[in-house]
C-alpha cells in the first residue's frame, strides 16, 4: 500500500514538473496550451492512476472488492422475472447518437443484458432513436447471442429503428409498452424530457424498471418512477461490474482514488480561499491555478 | 481477428488520443480535425445511416400490416405518414408565390391571378428552400400536424409529474418524509402565497411537529402537552418582545428557506453527482482509448 502511494506521489510530482517544463519552453518551440495546464495535469494524473491500478489488478490474484450496486443486481432479477412471466424485456438505449459516451455505455450494458436474455431464452426488444445506434446495438446483441451459443435465437429486428425525433420516439416506445406489456423495462443511456414519459408508462403497466443515466436533470424522475436507478458514475461502472473483469474493475478503483484526491484538493482550495479572505495570507490557490 | 478486434481497437485508440490531445496542443490542423472535420465525418455517416433506419422502419411496419399483428392500424398510419412526408419533401414544391401570397399548387396560384385579374406572375419557391418557406405544404404539415403532436406528448409530462410526485411524496420512511417536507417548502416558497405565510406560523407548525415526534418517542401526553405549550409560548413571547415582522426570523420565512434549500443542500448534492458523472465519463473514455473496454466489439 505504501509503495502504491509513493508511486502516485512521485508520479504527481513528475506530471507537475513536466507541465511546468512545457510551460516555460520558448515560444518558437512551444506547442502546449498553458491555459489548459490544470486540465492537463488532472488528465495525466487520471491516466497514471488508472494504468497503475490496471497493472496491479492484472498481477494480483486477489479479487478486488466492489460494493454491491442494487440496480445492477436487479438486472438479472428483471431478466428472470420476464422469463417466468413469458413476457419480453424492453431495453431503451437513450435518444442520442454514438458520439455520446452515455449511449456507448448503454450499448455496452445492452451486451450484458443480451447475454442474460440469450441464456434464459427471453424475448428482447430494443427500439432505438438513431440509425448508427441500431447498427452498433445489433452487432453487440448478435455477439452476445453467439457467445452464449444461441445464434438461432438472434433476430436482427429485435433491435429496430423508430425515429430521430424525441417525442415521436417517446410516443412509439410508450405504444410498445402498452401493447406488448414487457415484464421489465431498462432505460440505459442519455435521456431528456421523455424520461418521465417512459418511466411513468412503464410504472402503469407494472413492469420492473431499471434506469441508468448520466443526465443529471433526469435522475430525479427516474428515481421517482423506477424501481432501481443507476446514478451517474454507477451507470458508467455498470459494464465493469457486470463483466467482473479485474482490469475493468481496476478502472473503478482508480475512479475512487481520484475522487479521494479531488476531495482533498477541494478542501485545500477552501482553506486557501478562507485564509485569503480572512487576510491571513496573500496567496490564493484558486486564483493561482486560474480556476 | 485482425479485422474484427485489433483494427477497431487501434482506430478507437488513435482517434481518441488525437481528439484528447487537441485540447492541449496548440496546432490548428489537429484543432480543426477535432472540432470540425471529425464531427462532419460523424454527421455524414449519420446522414447515410438514416436510410438504413428508414428501411428498417418500413420493413417492420409493412410486416405488421401484412400479418395484421396487434396495433397494425398504427403501422398503416406510420407508413402513410412516412410517404406523405417523403413525397412533399422530395417531389412537391408546395409553395407558389403570387406577390406576397403563397399557394400550395400552381393551379391554385393561377386561379387566384385569374380571379383577381392582376398582372402578377406565379413564382415557384426554390427546391430546398421549400421545406422552410412559410406557407409551403411542408411547413403546413410541420406547423399543423407535427408540432401539435409533439406538443401533446410534451404536455403529458405535466400529468406524469403530478402522478410521480404523488408517489414520491408519500411519507413511507425518513428520507421520503424529508423529500415531502422539502417539496412542500419549495412549492410554497415559490408561489405568491408563500410570502404571505409568516415565519411565526412556520415556527408554530414546527413546534407541533416536534411535539408529535416527542409523543411517538416518549409516549407521554403530559410531556407532549408541556412541550407544545412551552414552545408556542416561547415563540409568542419572543415574537412580541422582539417585534418580529412577517419575514423574521428569516430562516423560517418560506421564500428565504426555499432559496436556501435550493442553493445549499440541493446544489451540494447535484455537484456531488456531477463530479461522479464527470469522473465516470473520463474513466470510461480512457478505458476505450487504452483498449481496456472491448465490450463494444461484442467481447
């Protein structure tokens, strides 16, 4: 453990020195944006911690502790419930395109859900709002069915395109819910105002509902109307959690370490600002960092 | 293996790293690529992919209609709407100017000229501009069919917010009760009637609520009665002695209280979630760039 923190401390010092060196280079050679120094340092620290944690996880035989995320545990429960009831699972990967990291995360989680539906022989329905998402989701679903040795169960129309328009898509998905009455509705991706339209309709048909999103403004709606909600970082951790691969779980460990560093940094900024405002010192870390 | 695994990972790693580096490197070529070219590549791919989507939509809706599956009538409407929008978008100009007046068809425009006996000529709208010209057939469809339908869906939100709030505000446990109280304070504090409720009233309500809490914990009427009498007396005594106006003490005045709830505990909570989301996005993106996450390849 001590060794780990020595590596991090030395790494952070090295990164700061590198940034300073880049900043003082002569203008003719300088290609570095000095105004982005703080962001540069932060990015390199995140990369360093992540890669080191992954290396440790690969070399370690001990499993990494990961707290239970009820929403992700419930995914299997939801698939089981649908199988018992003989009703389909509805999976909505958000309404945005593949250039949104939340959509990518949603499609990745779809792969894990498709693994389960292939295993349990449960019907899966994935209406999408973007054609590129349709292609990606199809590929991921197909691979999942192949991995589970059930290629005959895969039907490419289980992932189908509806429309790019937000409310037309919401109307179509609500119609599917009302007509097919899925036993489980999973909403994983980027959502806007349609989130509550989905979640309340799902609630009215008595489906078990699990939502995951990084759209901060939609989280309260999902928390209110769904049985389980993956809030922000939990959603991005879903793939690692479901895959149980050490190098992916190490990424979550890295996130937690960065969070601790950030909390410490925020406290340092508060103290520095307080001392500056009280006139104890003339140095203000917040201004010095250009934040 | 090479085509399905290594090349996609290499492409993601290269372009991910390039886009990330554009933030820190002062180079116009890289910057233009990240900010303009790459997004244009994406837009072009997305535009062509729409054909795939449209074909998939039509295929599924046609199958539904042909097999007369449940809700096939909606599929028939979807197909009809698709072709209506397609035809008036690609094959019909739908806007013919006679002076400043716009007509859907050339015949109607010519009839109008004949009727008025004016010397104006019919000027058809340019292709492309016809979808945005006010008074064109496409704009008519947009204004009188598409927009009202979208607005109808959006309006449903109001009712869903009410039903969702009703469920969320049921005081089942401590957290739900806290949400209920905070919700009431925010709602009352943001409407005019909130500023008519004096701080005194809120303090009396608070004293009664604490009395209920004491009673459920101690289960002694005398203690509860003593508390209510004492606290109400103290509030009245302090208020009269110090001459509190309607908005004093400010901490119990609803508009001030809701502002505090909104700006302090609420903002702190949302910032915590925001930091988590930001870190999650950074970590996820780096997992893709470094090839750690391969689930998008189906692995």
